[in-house]
């Protein structure tokens, strides 16, 4: 059933102006994976260091790749379901769809979620991708209503027509593309809520055991994090040599907020690692890296 949760005080909420930063993947072939993102989706290589590669759209990094020749693909473990890369316009999403079609890249779905349009596909390592464009906020239904309305198909002809309405050349992923949300495979929705809602401080906007999913947000965005048990309840954590997600990044407004979140998580009994950055480890061994907002960063949603 759908669960609702009482209002909580600001002291147990994560900052509403948080945003997501880069996702970090382990891969056996960083060059091959980078070629997929640059050649089909218009990403730019920001930096190479040894076998590691940083990718984005010319601004902040969106993806960081760590080369690990011995990395293996494990099935039915906790970890990444997909990363959503949010583009600023329907026009940009239309160009991405055209590139996917022209390169005959397999897709898993073209969905109108009522809050946003989404193109789903895997990368060459099997990491899930969602390419997304948000409707204006004033057009959003509640997220629960959006889910209950179902997943409508995208009107592909109308979306592709955006290219004709603006014949400007496509030069790659727009600079203000951001990581919109991260959706995770977890082993238990209750344990996910205990960590992401009660300890980290996200609001739970939707949780339904029948659907097998929960969604979390800060502020008034539709969702920043998703969690599902679609790979199976009680699945094990991914081993340390697994292909895929190493960590994802939450960007907070200041160091004080990083410390407040870290203290809440530690007091709730979850692991917190401190080094160059603060890393929170959820019940499924999924790592959330906390960083501080830097001047002149991309605008938040």
C-alpha cells in the first residue's frame, strides 16, 4: 500500500537546495564505455588520468569512470538501476532520440511520466540510463498521482518535430545538463526508508509495497532518489569488484550541512567514512558521497 509520512522538522531534513553531482562507475574498459557516451549521447571527455576518464557536457563532471580490468558483472545485486541525465529542453531530448535511432542503439522504453519525459537505455556495461526532460513545474501532478496515472508512451513524432521547429545545429549534450536523479536496486524498502528518509533526511514522496518502489526528494523536486526491489527482496550487496556504481554524489550548500547529515546518519547506526570527502554507506552497501557546493556551479532545479 502507499504510505504517507508526517511532516518533520527542518532539523531532520536534508537541505532543500541540495542537488546531485557525478556518478562514479567501475568498468573493465573505460575507453569503450566513454566512446558510447561521447559517440551516441554527445558527452564530452573532460579529463583522462591513467585509465580513468571524466565525462560531462563541458561544465561539471556527470560521470567518472574508474578502469578495473578484473571487474565483473554480477546479476541480482543491490546497486544502480539507472542514472537520469536531465537535459534543459525538449529540443535536446529530441536530438538524443534521433541519435539513438540513427545509431540503432537499443532502448528499453520511451515514457511520458507526466512530470518528465524519459528515454531508457543501457550503456555498454549494462548501467541503466534515463535521458530526461522535465515539464515546467506548474504542469506537474503530484508524484503519487503521476505514478497512478500510469506510464504513457512518448509521442515520438511530436518530440522529433522539435528539431524542425529549431534548426540550430546539434553540437552535443547541452552544458547545463545535470544528474536529475539516481534510482537504485535495494533489498528492502523499509530499510531504504530508514536510511534515506529517517537518517539522511529526504522526504519520502511515494512508497508502495505492491509497486515495490519508493521515491525520495528534497525541496519541491519530483524525486532525487528512487529505490526498488524489482531485482528481488533480500538480494545481496554487489561485491567490491562489480562492474557498475562505485558511488554517487550529493552536493550540499555548505560544510555545516555536510556535518549535520553525517552526524544524523552516524547516530542512526549507519557507516560514515571520512577522508577527502564524507561518504555515507546505506544498508545495501551503496555509497553516497557528500560534497560542498562550489561557486559558479550549475543552477539547481
